[in-house]
C-alpha cells in the first residue's frame, strides 16, 4: 500500500533499465540535471540509482516538513557523505541522533559572541595581509586569481579563530595536508573505488590524513595541558571553548578524537563555503557596478577613519550581507542535502515509507520564479525588504540542524567584502564566466575567476 502511494509521484525522465537515472546524472552536474527535471515534472519527482530510491523536491512546504516539522524522523544520508567520513570522522556534519545532539551543544559554546569578536579581528588582519598581495598585482598589472586568494584568506581566518595558528603556519600546513584531502574526497564521491585501489593517490591521501590527525592531536594535547595548568585563563580561541565545554561535561577516552573531528569539520565548513561565497559575490558585483558602489557607501558608513568598529556596528553591514545572501541564492554553493526517513511518514496525501531518501533541492528552490522573480538576476535588494524569506532561502538549512557556523561565515565575509570594496577597484578579465564546478561541493567556479585590481584614490 505504501509503495503504491509513493508510485503516484512522477518519475524523473531519462530512466534506464538496471542503472536507473545514474547515466543521466553523470551527463552533467547532478544538481543541474535534477533541477531541470523538477522544472519539467513538478516540485517533487522520483529518482532511482542502483541501490537507492529518492524523492527529489523543491516544494518549500515539503522541505519544511523534512527539515523542521519532522526533523527527528529524517537522518543524514551518510552514503552521500561517505567519501568525507575518513576526513571528518564523527563531527557535527556527519553525525546524527544522540551523538549529534551532544556535539551540537558542545559546538554552540564555541560559536558564542566572544568567538565572533575574535573572528572579526582575525578577518581584518587577513584582509590587511591580502592587501599586500593585491598591491603587488596592481603594480605589475597582472590579474589576480580571486578564488585562490579567498581560499588562502579564509584558511588563515579559520585557522586563527580555531587554533590561534599564525598565517605562515596556516599557509604551509593546511594547503599541504588539508586541501588535497578534500580534493580527493570529492573525487571519491563519484568514483568510490579510488578509496580501495592501491594507487599513488590513495597512498598520498592516507599519508596526508595521518599527518593532519597527528598535527591536530599535538595541538589539542598541548592546549589541554596548558588549560589544566591554568584553568582560569581566558579562552583564546574556539579550541579553548571546545575543551572547556567538554571538560564541563566530563572528559572521556573519546574526547580527543571528538575535538579533532570537530576541528576538521570547522576547517571544511568554515573555509570552503566562505571562500566560494566571497568569490562568487565579488564576481557578481564586478558585473553590477551600481551595486558595487552601493556596497561601498554602506561600508563607508561603518568603517570610519582608522578606528575598529565594534561588533554591533559590524553587524550593520546590511548591504554587504544582502550581496552575500543573494550570491548564495544565485550560485548555490551547497545545492542539495539528503535525508532518510527512519520510520513511515506522511506529508499531506503522500506516504513516505521508511528508508526513503529525500533530496532537498535548495538550488531548484532558489531558482524557482514562483518564489524569486527574475531568478537568474543578481538583485541584493531581495534581502533588504521587510518581507521574510522564510523557507524559500536555505543555504544554511533551517530548523534544529541549521548550520551552527552561519553567523561566523557571514560576519567574516561581510568584513572581507566591505573592506576590499573600499580599498580597491576590481575589473574582471573577459574570460570569467558563471560556469560552476560540475561535481565538487561546496560548488565553486569551474575555472579561475581573475580580476585586475587597482587601489582606490
């Protein structure tokens, strides 16, 4: 009976015997292919690949049901994240159930207001360091790879905010150990056999992961020893706050591993998504000179003179925030998430059997003209009015599993974007395009976004 009711949902097109929709999905970026199917067949369709059946939806009410109303019944699909489990372990991003609740409570302390103030200061210092690079490019006339510079900057910020890591160490250790791991994991999502074959890439991956784990454990143990020697010392960064939170709950044999997993999760979520968001936003603004001037006017009202604005003033970078939110809507850095029903469920007349996977398609929702007029246009004003965006805008998800670091990411990005806009003129090279990477998540540009820079008078 349940299966018959599920059969009422239309199948996505291009289904083949045995392989289902797998061949069609691999013909392009999977999130673009499935978005097209939703446009053709309706807000919810069925998708099948060997070993799994999905409901793919951009229906905001169905999405709200899955991630808010019945969130306890829909767990993360670890199959979709399997390639990242070696790196992230059982951190917040990959855990569920009671473990997730415990880690969410621990991490919530790390992202308190004091931590956000540290993020603001680290972001300002990182922009000042980047200025030296941009000035050198301006003198030489060579265009700068904005994506590469944003990756470097956001790594410096997250490394300082979490581990008090100086920039020279961040520039050395993390690109050498961490970034190749993420690159290989993205390949394994689509080619899982890479994780099993005894190839040079597998040996490099295993070696880098072991070195990264050893590096983080050394940091954790040294900091734990220092905190126990001086328990009243003021927390210096997120690692301190994690250790305090865990010790308050009782340190266990698994605590070191848990802290290490959370640090790697923060590196992944706090670096790749922020750098992609900043890259896409600058790319969009260089094509909209009037909006870039509005950003400068908004920034000038906060950055007055040489003094450092306080935290409340920084939060008022409203137009910078609107530009970033619109870029997240338009470019969809995280285009989909997948949840799996734990028990049979019902949404309206649709009965969802236990084990059904629901693909929440944020990209299709964000590009739906019924919810976003002129969806392909970059219009930051969408996020400045009084009308709430509600469940039409979900780059950080919502509900109990919303991104715990979203305020960190947006504050960092508002500071970086506004200070760069005040200091430089940006001119894109003709080769830049909106083309996005076909498979990597977070979704960045398919090719480098390069710009000529010139200090403003």
